[in-house]
């Protein structure tokens, strides 16, 4: 069996599906048109298909014909971003303010490809495959919601291993697979602060309670906290992305608000930053005689690759595509990913695939940019890898 060859035969269909998805991007958890296209693409395959109740997910189970062995889950996320596309490609988004700027259209088409490849060989699978088509990765915890709706038990018994793939528009050379054992991507949490003062005239600050200096002091103190309270070898990143106060330069506003994203790479650091950040802001407010409302919201955990699963991915890439196609990343990245929810429950691994058009991958915009462009010529290889991972785990003979 040559799944890579079979995937090449599907390449034109997968590219056409990807481009159709690219033109109609949808946001969040409600993706009716995307779901419709996925269901149409899976039609006729020997799959047990169900859809979500609280989100536009698609779960497809392929029953192996060679025995009731393990269950392997393969995941592809489907949602887009609130970005206006500026790539100029002929299949650009038809919707202002919505774009597949993170390559999830490639993930969806690639997972469809894996389903087609494995369906053609289901009689040789000694186990089942769950195909997880997930909405809401971009900040909506779609993975967590699909887990709550039962995706990890969709085959009637628990998933034993899980694998996912993510394309990038820069940084990684085209066609290169990159991953690492252990922490691969950061945990992500949110800090939301409202400093409450008393408004007044800008010329008489003593007659008001100015929230702006205190809020500014909090922002600076959070950065100092990172450098002085955390081990440099277990890093934490705090970035204040929004800061809002006031309406005019000579008016002291009644409140000031800011929001921060917090990234960490270990459970210990994640717990500690939550313990320190909230009282830090509260104490600064008290020192200024101000009140403060603070919300610290846990979002996604660290994406951790099981060491054995990572080695299995690396070995599979080398055997299917060649030694030169796999690179072990020296460090994790500070982006976050809700596939971490799955890997928190099930051993598995996540892998990146370079989909840049550029010979110099560092010279072009990265994911989430309105200029981010993805070479869908890598689709066949992405589908082949996902299918090969499941096949090599479940076939009595190697794929």
C-alpha cells in the first residue's frame, strides 16, 4: 500500500475543496456552510457520521474490518478569523472581515483526504478511526466542547491515540514537517482588569481619583513580575493587548481597562502566574485608593506531545517522505492550540507542516496576517501523513 501515491491521486479534489472552503470562511462555533461542504465531501464513504448539537462539528467513525483494536483520532479544525483578506488570490474570501488566515481550510480538506484514503483500506484496519472536524479553535474552545459532546468516545470505546496537523504560511520551509516531544505550544490564559476611580477635570487631579496612572503601573508591574518571580528556564509571557481609558485629554476618566494574554509552558508556571497576577493588580489599586475588578480566565492548557507518539510521527515522516522532511524543533512556540484539550486526555502528537510559497520562509507574513498565503500543493502530503499515522497503528501489516 502506498498512501502517499494514493494521496497524490486525490490532490486535485482536495485543492478544489480547500479553495471552495476558502471562499466562504465562517467564524466561531456556528459553521453551517463549512459543515455542509464537509458532509458532501464525505458522502458515500463507509463512515458513521454525527454532527454536534451545540456547535457545527462533524464526527466521522471508520470501522476497521480486521478486528476491534485501538481507536485513533485524527483532527482538523474548520473555523476562520475576523480578518479582511489581502492576498489577491483568485479564490479569495467572498466575505469582508472573514478569512481563512490560519490555514484551517487546508486542515479540513486534508482530513477529508485522510478519510478517503483510509476508507479505501478499511478491511485492513484492526481498529477504528475517529475523524474530528472541529469548529471554534480560534478562541472558542471548540475542542473542549466536542469532548464534552463525546468525541473521544464516538467509536463506542475510548480513543487510544490522537494526532493533529497545522500548516504555517512562513517560518518553516514548504513541505517540511516539524514537531518536538514534550511541550510544543504554550498554555493561554486571559487577564481582564477594570480600575475604578472617580472622574474629574484634568486640571484638578487632586479632586478626582485618577485610574490611569494606577492601571499603567499595573502593566509595568506585570512585566516586572515575569522577570523577577519566574524561572527564566520556565518562561512566562504577559502581553497587554488592549488598554482603554478616557475620552479627551483634559478629562480624568472614571475608569481604565486593560486585557492581557498570558502564555506559559508548564502547569507549575501557569498556576503561579494566576496566583500572583490578581493580587498584584489588586494591591496596586489599593495603594492608590482605587477599586478594581479583575477576572483571570483559564483558556487552553499547554500542548504537550507524548514522547513515544512524537517519535512515531517522526519515524513515519522519515519512512513515508524521506529523512530530510522531518525536523525536531529545538524550542516550543508561544502560540496556543485547543488540541491541547485532546492531548490532555489522550496520548498523541501535534505536528506543523510548512505551506509557504516563498523560498525564504522568514520573508513572508505568518498565520493570522491578512496577507498570509498557504500553498495548497502540500495538501496531499498532509492527508497522507494523517492517514499513515492511523494505518501504521491499526494495520496488521505496515501501510
